[in-house]
C-alpha cells in the first residue's frame, strides 16, 4: 500500500514531503511517505509511540541517516538545518545547576550557531523579550531553565525556536508528560502564535483529541505508512483500516474520536465472532 | 615568596588558572569531568616518555594529551563515552608506568608530575606556555556560542545547523592543550580538580552564562594564587592545596545557594 494524500487541494504547499523512505538495518521505519503542509496551517502528526514520528521530523530537519525521497520547502530541495524551520525536540533535559536563564536559551536560538565573539545587539534583547511575552514566559525569563516546570520549559523552548522567525515549527510530542491544564494552555498558545506570526505548525502527538479544535489538517502515521488530509477525510474506518493493515473502527463520543481495533479471532467461523474493542 | 625565581611560578600559574577557568567551565557544562581526569594521565605518560627519549617534557605533554583527547573522541562514537574514556585512562597510565620504569627519572620529578610543583615551568618553557595559552583562549572565544549551545542543548544546536562533531573535536583539542599546560604546575592527578572545582562552584552561584564563566576564572585564579603561596609557605605539593580548595569552594557554594533558597522561601 502506498501512502495517500487525501487532500483535494492542489495549491502548492509550504513543505512537500515526497516518496520518503527510511530503512535502518533492513527494517522499514517509513515507507513511501507523502504529504504537504500549507502556510500558516496547524497540522497534527498523529501516531502511536514508535510509529516513526520522530524519524519523520529528523528527515525534515535533514539529520536522519538512511533516508531517501524528497523534502521541498517552497518547491526547492531543503538544505540542512534551514533557518525557516524551527524545532522543539521531544525531551530536553536541563540540569538544575545549569547557568542558563530562560532568556539565555531563547537568545541562543538567534545566534547560538554563530562563530566569533560579538556583543549582542539591543535588537536581539528586544526580540528575546518579545518572544518570551508571546509565549507568556515573561514572569520566569530570569530564572534558570533547569528549575522550571515541564510546561514552563516547553514555553521557553517554543520561544527559542520562534526567535529565528521560522515559517514552519516542528514540535515533537510537546504535550507528553504535561498535566491536562498545561496541555490546553500550550495548544491555545501555539494556535495563537501560528495565527499571529503566520507560522505553520507540525505537532506530533499520540493522542489527537486535545488537538481537534485547532487542527487544520492531520497526518496519520501507522506501520510506517501515512495518510493525510482534513480530520474528516483521514479519521475514517476505511482509510485507517488500510493504514493499519487490519480493520479498525472510528467511534465519535461527545466530540471525542476513538480509534478502536477489531480483534479478529483466530480460526474459522467469522460469522459468530465476538468483536473485542481495544482503544488505541 | 615573590623573589625572582618565583616569578615563573606566579606567571605560569596565572596563565594556567585563566585557561583552566574557561575550559573547566565547559568541561563541567558538558559533563566531561571524566575526560578531564583521563587526559592529564595521558599527558603524564607523554612527559614520562619525553624524559625517556630526552626531548622537551612540554612536547610529550602536548602530544600525548592530544592523543588521549582524540582517542576519547573517536572511540566514544562507537562505544559508550565513559567506557571509551576509562579505557583511554588506563592505557595511558600503563604506558606512563612502563616509561617510568625503563627511564632513569629521579623520584622528585615523578612526584612533581603527579602532584604538581610550583617551579614546574622553567624560564625556557614560559614562552611556549604563554603562546599555547593564548591560542587556546582564542579558539574558545571563536566558538564560544556554538560551544555554549551544544553544551546546553545538543539536539537543538544540531537542528539549528551547528556542526556538533566539529565543536566536540575542537573542544577536546582545547582541553588537551589546557591540560598539557596545567599538568607541570598542578600535577597529573590533580589537574582535573582545578578544572572542576572553581567552575562547579561558579555555576551554582551565578545564573548568567557569561558571568558564570567570569566567576569560574576568578575562583580559579584565587585557587591557584592561594595554592602557590601556601605551597611555598608550608612546603607541601601545590596539588594538595588546589584539590582541597576546589572541594571547599564547591561545598561553600552549595551552602550559599541553599541559604539563598531558604531566605527567598521565607
């Protein structure tokens, strides 16, 4: 089965992922992945742990080995570490004693890759303050990053990746390990940022429900295959069953979506089977 | 203790303290303390080898420190970093022991190499020490920001296009140079205490990165100056004072930081 882009919109996107394959030591991690991301859109990259979401991010960033296929930005092949793409990795561990304040980490997003010793211009300090305000992190700007809570660190990391004014922001599982309140806050903040700064967002998560209100499009990963489009186009039994390679049902309960697998019993007698539902 | 023959001691000690203060800051930040312990032992083997074949000890120190640093850098890509470092450490120590047993070095010289000697740098070596020190600080200044970035959050730095491998290797080379200059003064076994103690204390006391580097250099200078004076006055190895002061500074900084937390909480 090849991956499908279910979107009917054929206008050129910001980012195009075409025929991407990743195979490490004979094991296929991603198989013929195709999808596109449009300017300023909020896209959810949904899949269970180990589905290949982080690998896909690494392909887009150009730091994944054994990858084939094309990643185009504005129709041009991506060069390594493009400044138009910001990245917030899944886990960043900061030692509590680390002598780096929130504002220092944000500033490194602007000039941390530059060689030579120069005084930081006033404009950079102003940009740092602006970014910290944009993610509601002004209150703890002068505290060490290692002493901040998970949600606070997440905000600082978002400010860090936004300061280079990217057109696309990649966030790898930013909602994992956050309490439900922080999850809602971070989603609202990202939605706001994407609208105000016209930055497209590709956010990975294993749970799609918190994202349903803000998601413009969904890229669903399973078994190394991908299906993309609007939520209504993708989250359907026919599409997801093909993706998983076995039959799944999609249940909608109180505005929430549940994808459940139908466990087929081993052996004959398919007519009097007792379906079992497993929530994924 | 400020007589003319001590001038070398103060000068070389000051260069070493400045360099160790900056290099040590990044050693602590990157969690590379173990490498900072292993590389001086490589340098020690180099010095022993230099005595054996009759060349300048500084040459042996620099070449073997570089060899251990690059060895750690190369092997740690294939195996776990601590294992690679430990293997490099024991291989170099073994080599040093072999060199010492076949060469005819006086015991005080061996002692000086291991535990430090305030007159460890002779007048003829002062110029190369100064040049190597300036080069090391210059290289550090040049890649200060990428080094800070990869030390704080390597994955973010890589995503931003920093060549992390290049920064790793360049940093190990600078650690090797700093080590080669520090070993004759502080001693192979206690060089890493100068690289760890003052920076570890400074980073607890100061939250700003630039000021923490400055604090590390300041504490390192105080450590070395006090140690030279005390070593002269009490006729004990300088390494003893450097080690003892380093640990004391760290504990003191912890106490101060804790008091600060308690005070701000009440």
